[in-house]
């Protein structure tokens, strides 16, 4: 399943705000902090797609970059966030492909 989040990253404050609740995008996702903006002034908006391996207990076991455009700091920011995500428990492991579109600037 592919889920799409538009994340507005506030360059001046370094804060992140999800455009839509990630929980409304994936009903099994129960906790999902947004990635923090890398503190590199020259970064522009970029996309990153990660494949998540989710254990039956709902924790993210691993995350792999499937595609990325732009600065190497973005995949790392997405990895730091998804490592904290939690899905609902299930009887089996599962996989999710999660694309992130990052936009830097004022909301």
C-alpha cells in the first residue's frame, strides 16, 4: 500500500507539521511523529520513498530507501521519524511503501 504525506518543513524554526494526519492515511498506523527538518539552509523540497518492514507487534523492524531526490539529509530525516512509528498489532509481519514529499519554507 502506498500512502502519501505532504510535510511542510518550517526552515526558520526547524519544526515539522504533517499536512494530513498520518493516522487518517493508514488506519493501522497509531503513532507517527513527523520527520525533523535537517538544519542545512540550502536544502530545497525533495521526495523520499521508504519501504518499512513492520513486525506483528506494530514496531518498524527496518526501513529501506527505495528512491530519493536531493540532499542526503532527507532520507536520514525520514528514517529517524519512521523508526519511532507504531502500527496496530497484527498476526503477521507486513510491508508498507511510504513516500514523503518535503517542502521547505513558510506555510
